[in-house]
C-alpha cells in the first residue's frame, strides 16, 4: 500500500462544517485520503453524516476512512477504518470488513508499534509527534525522533500525526513517515481548499 503524503482528518467542532462539506473542500485542494473523525454525534447521526460524505467521496475519487467505528465503515461502504488502542481489535475488524478494506491503527510508543506490526493492519500511525489541540486528553508527545525510530522497526506504511503543520511536515516526512495526518492546520484554515492545495504541492515534491 502506497499512502499519499497528505492524510486529512475532518473535525466538525473545529470547522462548524459537515463532514461532507469538509470532504468536498479537501478534495478540491487535491487531497485523496480522508478520515472522518466524530467524537460527539450519536452512532445514528454519525452514520447519516458518513453516508452523505461517502457520496461526495465517490464522486470526487477520494479514499474515505471512518475513525473508530468499523460497523459504520461497513454500513456506509467506506474504504476502511482507523482504530485506536481502545477500539475494536484490528483482527476482529478485519473479520468484519474482509480482506480488501483498509485498516489503520494508532500507536503511541515503540512497544505498541512492535505489537501493531504483527496485526492485520495496512498502516500504522504514530503520535502525537507535537503537542495537539484537537484531543481533550492527548497521549504524551513522542517527537520526531520517535518517527525515525519507528521507521527502523516496521515495514508497514507509517503515518505521523499530532500537531503537524505545513512548516513541520517536511521534517516529519524526512524522518521516515510515509504520510502526515493533519487536522487543525488543515481544516482549521480560513480557506480549507487553498490550504489543502499548499500541503499537496509542498509534500508531493518530497
């Protein structure tokens, strides 16, 4: 699996926009891998929002993943799911979703990475690389050196996440990440499409 350099994550609380509208604006800037992240809506509401976002994703050729909820990913026909340490175990999600959907898995330490490397996941996320403002109780910052260390221990595609900006993203890629996952510096921008285009232009050259 080859990840695009830029991996966008939606946030309704930050933007005030629907997930579908965020997908449309991000895709307008050239981003082709997007995760729907929803921490406040009910499962039914998230399902309805995800279904709407999927229509936009299919129209615009975007790969769409659902955060945490393998059941919603399956129900709306998403391309996969991104799981955290406390979510459905990846092997169970694989049983539910089958062999062709993407499964990503969050890690916050080398120990967790080593375990994730043995699981049926398509990519591993490591973070937070920098302090982040999109989580109420973030895990301890791991820093760029952790990205470099993790790269030496796994051959799976590696996504770095947490407090990454357009200015720091090239350093993170240089440390070994295949992609950077960005929330606040991307969907929190006044013009999401223009900001997305900046990310794609800068990181595509690396």
